[in-house]
């Protein structure tokens, strides 16, 4: 479910802005001749007004979109809040792990963050994935965020606690399982998308079949057939 702006309203706004710009410029040029102000000033003022118009329109457009219901009473603004909170988890994980010297661990954690970001981005494309994404954040991303931050803190602690090495190694071995779990959640979302697509195709084919059946029934009635000349 993609968010699409109305092209008609956009073109109307552009035409209105051009008209307002033309009228404003003509008025300022006329005023410039009367009170003898510099030639470039009317153009500058008109351009400022033109830019200000689009800035204000963009802000009001974003506010209106944020208040629009996306899915089951959830607005696009609330979806954006969920997305930003998830992106903050991955940003924190990247920041914490980049302080470490082990390239393989940094790559593994960055891979987890990339998978998590791709899952959250799918929510922007289809708000119907909201339930799965919220479960992913609560049960998988948040705990992983805590694990990685504690791992980075322990790995950089000086002096390092006596039992820290065993704990760090156990955490490093768990990264593969975490990655597998993340991918399973992403596959679940893709499977739901495939099911949605399959359902839409079946509905379309069913509707098309009914239409063809109705047409065949109508054509079979006397007086309704069309014969070639």
C-alpha cells in the first residue's frame, strides 16, 4: 500500500502558484515604476514569495499525510514513529559495534542492522505488515539491541572481567542464530505479501469470469446477438 499524492492537486497548485507569481510580479513592476525602486528587487521579492508558497504547501501536505489513516486506525504519522524507533535501535547498534576492532563482528552486526532496516522499510510500503513488524521489534530487535550494546560495553571494558571472554564468545556464536531468526521474520512478511497477491489475482479472475459468464448469457438471448454484415 503505497502513499501517493494526487497529481491533479499538485498540478493545480503549480498553476495557481504560477498565476500568483505572474500577478505579484506585474504588481511589483508597476509599483517599481511609480516609486523608482531598483529593477532586480521586484524579481527577488516575487521569487521569495514563490519559494515560500511551496515550502508552506509542503509542510501542510506532510501534516495532512501524517494524520491520514494507513491501516486499522493507525495513521501514517504513527507508522513513521514506529519506523524511526526501529531505525534508532539499528543506529545505536552500528555506533556501538564500530568501536570494536574485530572486522568480522562488525560485519555480522551491520548485516543484522541491514536486515532489520529492510523489514521496517517493508512497513512503509505495506502498512498491513504492522502486526508482524511490531512483533519483530518487540521480541527480536529490542533484545538484540540490548545484547549488542552490552557486548560492545564488555568488549571495551578495561580491565576486562575474568569471565568476560567466555561471555563474549558465546555472544559472537549467537549472531548466526539471530541472523537466521531475522531472515525468518522477513520471509514471513514476504510470504504474507505473496498470499495477498495470490488472493487479489483470484478475486480478479473470479470477477472476470463472472463478467464473461454474464456476457455469454446475454449474447445467447434472442435479439442480443451481433452478427457480421
